[in-house]
């Protein structure tokens, strides 16, 4: 079996995921990987890199779309040359994909992995373009609730939607003497939530009075009273690592617009067995049901503050049980099994 593995955006944050997925697929198939540089470190005879350094993606909405069209046009030439059994697209731009969707979907068994694409469909123009290819494309999503939404909202045949777990994100952690009660360092943090927490701490000094150290990320706000620290701008790798590695818990205050997608921040936190507090959005609610001792919904900024101040010690056995289930659900072995089933399902339904 020949698989052509494509990425039309080359986001740096997806490099590790792509490496894991490619290495797992290579256990049962020959994988051709088109990329803009020798960025993947893969030690498999079943992986062949096709490198074209002209395929880099520039910043800026218009430039990104123009470059994406160029990448897809070259990918089309590669597909004709290789004639793969399956094409797997690990990321794509919602608007420009409509231009080439007919080629990829009609000529080849094509699977496209969804990241933020489904949330973008609140835009009417993007929704119209999505309708061009949604009935003839195989979608890969990270969770069942995203599959259900695509099926019900866009009337896509559920046999064309496949659930593939996000991989575990294990890193080498170096502990220090710094201990943080909670950190929340995502660029997706809701600014209104951050503002309310700052306002509350300014007025009542709840974290300061209870000696709780909390570090949160904002796009433009700053605050520091020695206990609540709001950071904006760049965080260097060493500081970021210190915050993440030495935090008792993590906060994910994402906006309501964060609906039908996965959070890498959530996976990072749970992979290191951190307790997660998050706003009431679908992915947090979903994980709070599956791993209730590890993931908790907070309904407001003040609810979050109360949760940190009145932190309840969890039974070690309950945390261990949830953590083991989470690791099994997102293990490489499970992902490999799903890839095998996913691709063989297509062959058995010719």
C-alpha cells in the first residue's frame, strides 16, 4: 500500500504529530512525505521524503493562501507521479482547498484531518466552499463530538467521518524549586476572562492572601502582584518550560468560539498528569465526562479563582485511574490500530 502524506500549511506546532503519524503508518505501508525542508527525523525504510524548498508558507492571510495554492498544485503533480492508494492531508486551508478538492477526492481515496477548520464554518463564504467537497471527502477528527456535529450539521455520511485520537505529548521535564498552583499559557485565552480575574485580584487580592501563584497569558494585558502574574508577548523556552513543568494545574479559559476542535494545550497538560480547569466549551465538557478527576469545568472566572483557592486533594487512585485511561485512549498502539482499520475499511468497500 502506498500512502502520500501531505501538509498544505506546514505549521511548526504540528511537526511532532506528523512525525508520529507518519512513523505509525510506515509500520504497514510505504509513506511518501512531501515537505518544504528536511524537518522530519524518521528512521524507517518505509518513509520517503520528497523535499521541495520552494514550498514554504509565508505569514499573512493573503500570502498564506497563495502559497497554499502553490503547495497543492505541486502536490497534485507528485500524486500523479506516485499514484498512491491513499492520500492523507494533515492540515489544509478551508477556502483554498475547494480549488483542488475535486482532484484529490475524485481520483484518490483522500482523508483530511480537521483542526480549526470546522469552527471556521461560521463564516458563510467558507461554509459555501466547504459544501463543494464535504459530501465526497473522508474527514478525520480527534473526537466523537466533532464527528457528530459534522454528520448532523452538514449531513455528511457518518461512514466518511473517522475519529483518530490526538497523540500523547510526553516531554522531558526538569523540576525546579519553583512551584506554581496554576498556569494558563495558551494564545487562545479569552481576554474578557483574563480581565475579570485581574479586576477581582486588584480588588480582593484573593490569590495573594491565600499565597496561590497563578501565571496566565494574555495578548495585550499585564499584571503582577507577586501571586497573580499576567504575561503578554513572547515567553522564552526556558521560562515557558519552568512554568509548565512546575505547575500543579493548568487553566484553559478559551472563548465560546472554540467549539469543534481539539486543544493541544489540554493534551499537553493531561499527558503530564496535571489537573485541568477549563471554560464550558465542548472539548472541556467532553474530557470532564471521560476523565472527571483530571479535567474540570469552571463556569466563570470567579469559579476558577474559588477552585484554586479551595483546591481539594484528589484521591491518588482516582487520578491514577483517569490518567491510565487517558494514556490508553491516546496511545500510539491505539492510533496505529485505528490507522490500519481506517485505510483497510476503504479498501474493503471498493
